[in-house]
């Protein structure tokens, strides 16, 4: 799977989740907003429901070796013809505080950026977890800088 671009200054309105999201099956239309310039984080909010939303992150910024194959079935459901149409985001759990935040790498959200179709997909890959510590992978740029003098 190709590296997705950051959420950077992007807003996706009318992002459609035809199958809903686990735990939010009754909600199908969302807006995705960036949390700042050059931020890998975004906030997915149910349309017309200010109190319903999820914090998301571009996993490639923190986990450079994150990869998986998108099945033909999912690609077909999301009308994906080219990997350049795809953005991959993962949910962030901050229920234990930001310092203990975890990322759900086992069930990424796949977005067709052109058609504004999205789906959360559960991977059949034992190497990924629902609760991967966010701090276990510093940003790629920070790791590169830290190793420059070694």
C-alpha cells in the first residue's frame, strides 16, 4: 500500500461510510478536518452530530513500516482504481490521556479521496494491534534527526 499523504489542511466534507463504522453503524456521513498545518492528525465528525467524532492519524508518519494489502473486494466497494486515490488513517484512543495514546493499526480507515467513500477495514494480520502505543514510533523526521550525529 502506498504512503498516504498527511491530513494537512484538508477538509473532506460529505465523506460517506456506506457501511457505517463499528460502534457508529447508524452514522454514514462525516466531515474530516485537519488539526493544523502539517499535522498528521485529523478529526472525523458525524454530520450534524457535534458530539460524535473520532481522532485520526496518518499512521505512516509514526510507523514507517506499516503496510498491508488492500483486498480487491474492498477496493471494489470503495471504487478504487488507482492507489493514488487512497488515504489511510487510523483511530487514536486518548481515553487514558494523551501521554498514553494508542493507535488502532489493526483496523485502518481507507478513504477514496476522489469519490469520498470510506470504510474501516479489519486486517488479517497478527503483527498489528488495536492498541499500539503512539509514542513507540517517533515521527520519521525526528528519528532521522536523532540519528544524524551517531
